[in-house]
C-alpha cells in the first residue's frame, strides 16, 4: 500500500498477507522469493504489480507478501482476488518444487541456520536491522502476519481511529492466533509470533513500546513524542540514516502518515484469504463502532490506561479465545453486559450485535467466523489436530493439510 491517497475512514482497506515459501514435499523453508519475483517480472525486483494485487518481499528470502495495490472498499472481492493470486504464485513455484504455506510461524524452522536475508534492492536496510537486532531469530525471520491498513483523512479522524484501534488490539489474538508450535514443539502460547514480536526490538524499547500504544491525540503529538524519541535512540546505531522512517515504529498499530493510514500489525496469518479477510472484517466492524462512539465517547476511550490493555494482550497471546477477561471497565467500553467473560464470548457478543442486521456481512463472513468462534482460532485447531504427536512426520501431515487449505481456499476444520 505505497500509493499516496487520502481517504475518509472506512472507505477503503489495505491488506498485506505474508506467506512462507516452503519445499513442496518436505515443507522446509525455501529462500527463493527473489527467484519467484524475477520470473514474474523478468528481472530482480522487490515488487511485482499485477493490477489489483501486487507481490513483494521484505527482509528474508523465504517470505512473499501479497497485497492490494490500491485501497479497496470491498473486502469480499479482495478475498477472491488474493485466492486467485495464491494460485498464480503456486503455479510459478511448482516447477521449483516449492509452494506457499499459511500460518504465522513455521513449526520447525531453525532461524539461526536457515535465515537468508534479501540481498537485492533495499538490502542495506535489512543489513542495518540485522546488525542492530540480529535477525536470525523467530521475532524477525520466522513470523508471518496480516497487516490491516485503515485510512484517515485528517487529524480528527486519526485521533478517533487511533483511540478505537488501541482498545481492540488486546483481543485480536483471541480471534487470529495461529502460531502455537515452534522448533518442533508446543510453544506454550497460542500466539507465539506475538510473544516473540513483543521483544524482538528490546534493545531499543522506544521502537516498540509495550506493543499497545499510549493514547496520542494528534499527528503533532505523535511526531514529537514517539517519532522524535525513536529517531534519537536509533541514531547511534544507524549513522547512515537508513532506518529513519515511519516504518521503524514497531507498535501493534502504527500511523503511516505517508499514506494517511493506521496499520494494525498484531494479526496472525490464517489458513486461506477468506479466513484472513473475515478476521479483518470483524476487527474493522468493532473499530468502526468505537470510532463512531456508538458505546462510549472518544474522551472515555482515550482515558484508558495502557497497562490494563497490555495485560489483556499478554493473556490472549498465551490463551487466545479461552482468556478470561475480568476487567469490567474494559468490557463496558465494548458494550459487554457482564463484568467477566472469556474472550470468545466477547467476540461472539460483538459480532452478533454488530452484524445482526447486516445480511451482507453475515453472507460474506458468517460461516467462516462461526468456524473460528465455535472451533477456536487456527492455533487451537492446529493443536487439536496434532494431539500429543509432535514428531516431524506428523507435523508435516498437519501443515501439508494447511497448504492444501490455502490452495483450495477452504477452512481448516478440526
């Protein structure tokens, strides 16, 4: 989503989906993203524009990103477009003995020995990151996420949108967690990607904060409080200034003033675009209700302290939909009628409330969301399928099925 646009809030969406490139049979990571893009473009490039969609790469050679080239108001149409693009990518990968694999983390990749950084255009940026933070780690080399970009037209919309997203961030893993396994064993977290993400830049805490951002009421305040501190702290490590950009910010939602959008970064990848876009639609629906002050005014949203939100995020990172939320004030902000509930109950209440009179949303996402809310997020379904057998052979069977779900555009039901 690099085109400079100015859209009003909720008039368009930017979706970025990150996929692992793996061996077609063994599912080991394959560092061939540059070859894939070269074959699609006829030369080594970082991005291939295919009209509505684009393919690109970031940081590591076993990752390819799929995105819409321009903001779109139609999430169901984007799901269909992305499914078509996945088929096209897999067709190009098949002669190379490779395929795309969904999910937020490779279940047995060893980033210490298997990471290969992108060596072409923008490689100086990745070398700088690697020199400062060591990218041969799960929090850098083994994580795939969906980025949801929501536009804003002016400072007032930015303030309202930032406040709304900030309140929704803590419960996103309850819906989207898909990374329960790493290094061939159960990680202890349903969203192990987020557990790694929240410490991947610990050397310079100002770049990440507490993942949940503090309340910020204007662009000026953001630039003077957040960006200025980040750029000051990175300067001794980045004398060439390669990293002095908005995207250095690693919080769970970051403003991209270069394209007037807020980018949500705490969403694990799902098993197929239909599931990814259903999650995006659910998140957007709740954010919009808060943005519209449907339940509480903006001032009440902005008054919420960061620490309780961080506590909820840490809990959903570990337990996902089974997290017990007993923060009564937080629940009241989301119009929940009780003082405690499991995260899955909160999501069901929210979506039943928001979509009950929207047949188009129910038609587009109802069945998909019912699978997630009834059977649990993808991480829960993966663990249920794996059972007690974490052998490489058994994990290959489960993750091959996920690859087939991606190719067919169907849910992983277990």
